[in-house]
């Protein structure tokens, strides 16, 4: 287990959420390591989107896992005297049949595990899992094609699946746990301030706390959309909860490994 609390308390430069050529990242692993070393990072973790039991352009294949692990060890040998590197995955929860607690992931030599919800069952066919995590134009099309344009039901499905993921366990860090809020708020302005939405958020938050998970403050969308995950309105709750908070950039490009992290840290530190 990575000593996240020590790394955080020492105010070291770190990032434990990143994507490279093995999933939907835009550069090879070594480019991310070079960027991290140049910026003075002490700790850097790789977390490709895990294999899942159906085709997805964003997830790594089962066949690529051995190559990913081999490349990680090569980079440790080359850069290990300059930076601490960690092997991980962002593991998708696809209901009871697939998630971080699955035996497949237990057999992998991962240093830590992130788990996130990117897919929920289609309302038109519950055997189909649809990615609701992408950019808004695609999300809007999927709302009509697969979800009868019922945004409240989509949000409820996302949070129900997230709570089930937390209860199933098998991971250390929950990734961007209110991610649905961004697309949902574009589909229906103000939805995140509605009481039923805030109640769902709190139910998930309480499940996270009950299971003593590390909470990721995800800064990927800050520069482009002025948005953190969880949303800024919850920073006070996060800071006062006593939970371990990791500020990760969810980088898909080497030049963005520190994007939004310092801003999130400053805002969290300002909470009294």
C-alpha cells in the first residue's frame, strides 16, 4: 500500500491518476515520466482505464496488460533514482460481474487501485452499458438514444452504481465521484442544486466515509471548464470530513500532469 498520507503531509509534488498509450491517453508512458521529473515531482502513478468485459475505445485490452506492466518496470529501472513510480489501474465498475473486487484484479501486482463509474446500463436495453463520461455533445446524443432523455433517472443510476461499487470494495481511491454532475448540469441547468440531487451526493459521500476510502479531488476539467470533481461547493465538506484527499490531474497529456492541482490545493487550504 502506498503511503499516501505521508506524501500529502510532506507537500510533495505528486499525481496518481494518469492515462497513456495503453488506454485513451495521448502520449507514451515515458513522456509522462520525463515531464514529471522535469517539474520536480517526487511521486507519479499510472492508472490506465482497466480492461472491461466489452469493447471500448477508452479502455486497455486484456492483451495489453503484460506489456503495460513490463513498460512500467523498464521505466522504474531507468528513472527510479529520480522519481517514485507506481503501477495502478482505474478500474471500471460494471455491476456485480466486474469491478475492483474481481479476482482478475486481485492477481495483478498493482500498488493501489482507483475505481470509478463511467458506464451505466442503457434504459433501452439493460444488457448494454453506455459511457456517460465523455464530452457533452456525445452525452446529449446518448440521452436520446439510450435513456429517453430522463436526466434524473440517469443521475440516479450513476449514484446507485457508485454506491454499489463502494460497497463491493477492492480499491483504495474513488475517482471523480460526482462526475455525472457536469454533463447533467449542461443538460438541465441547476440540477446539482436540487434537493434530490444533493441527497444522492450525500448518500454516496457517507458510503465513502463508512468504507474509509481515499477521495480524489480531480482537477482535469478545471482549466477548460472551471470545474473540479467533487464540485467546489463540497470542498468545505471534504476538508472537514477528515478523509484522506488526493489531488490528481487525471492527465491524458504530459503537459497537464499538474494542471489545476495547485489551484485545488490553495482552495482546500483556504477552508477554515
